[in-house]
């Protein structure tokens, strides 16, 4: 029997870890037999949302486009994973109502830590005024009020957050834990490769 489709929606500030967690959860869910597609804000903005900027209107358009594709995938037994800041509550709630099988994951991290980490160097640019309307600094981020899952990436390791998310999905009966020995050597190598790329092993 085909697995049930659902949308796993990661929201949170730039650099909080949405993409990292989305990719790790993707690998794990594929291992468990799900069909999975990731829609990442940074990637979508190079194709589907090419040309859009960071005004409220453009961000909402970007999020509605990502949500539209997630809806199509979800209907077809695919797990659609979105990783975009998606700063506005109203449009996230709109997508939740539209898609139904929608799990909101708030990737929470304090601004202090994000500014210190600053992997892409964008916080520095935003703080010096080189980049304007940066989310969390001079542009709003509306925290989810009732997210299904919250992970705190300033105190958890990526693997801890991933384990927590998977447990949440298991409790919602959206996935089943893989049986011992279900991993092929290829799966293990893939996880290892991803962790290596992140500097964890
Ligand atoms: S969203 O607001 O429309 O959901 P999205 O997740 O697609 O944003 O893109 C965010 C990414 O764009 C950030 O991770 C960052 O790399 C880049 N970016 C460039 N300018 C901004 C800005 N003003 N605010 C936030 N992110 C920005």
C-alpha cells in the first residue's frame, strides 16, 4: 500500500537550520519507504520564484507557490518538505487549511546565536545596512502560535532535532520507525555523506 502523503513545513529565521533538517529528514523518510521531495526557499528562488524579492507581497507569493506544489505532491502520496523562512502567519495558516495534512515545524534559534554563526554572512550585511528588510532584524518574523513540532537548534544538535521530528511524525501515525536492520549499506553511506558535508563526522 502506498504511504500517505503529507506536507512537512519548516519555518524559522535564516540560518536556523531549516535546510539541514529538511535534508536529514528527507534521507530518513526515504529509507523508511516514503517518496519525498524538498522545496527549499533558496533553491525555489532560482527557478519557480525567480525574480521575486523580499517585500511582504513577494514573500507571500513565494510561499503560496511553494504551498501549491506541496499540495499537489501531498495529494499524490509524496511527503513534501518545505524549508523557507515563511515569516507571515496568515499565509502559513492559509496553506495549512488548504493542504490539510500539514505539519508545521518551528525551527527556533535565538538571534544572538544566528548573528554569531552567520554562515552566509548575511546578518553582518543586514546589520551594516548593506542588505535591507532582513527577517528578524528590520523585517518581521511571526512565530507560529500552534506548531505541531518545535525544535530548538541553539541547544539541540541536528541529529537530536531530526530524532525529535521523526518521533513527532510517528506519534501522528505519519511514518513508522524503521525496523532494526532495515538500513542498507547505501542508506548508511548517504546519511554519513550528509553528516560529513555538515561537518559532524
Ligand atoms: S521567504 O521569506 O520568502 O520565506 P526564503 O526562505 O524563500 O524567504 O528565502 C530566504 C533566504 O534568502 C535567506 O536564507 C537568505 O539566504 C536570503 N535572503 C536575501 N535577502 C533576504 C532578506 N532580506 N530577508 C531574509 N532572507 C534573505
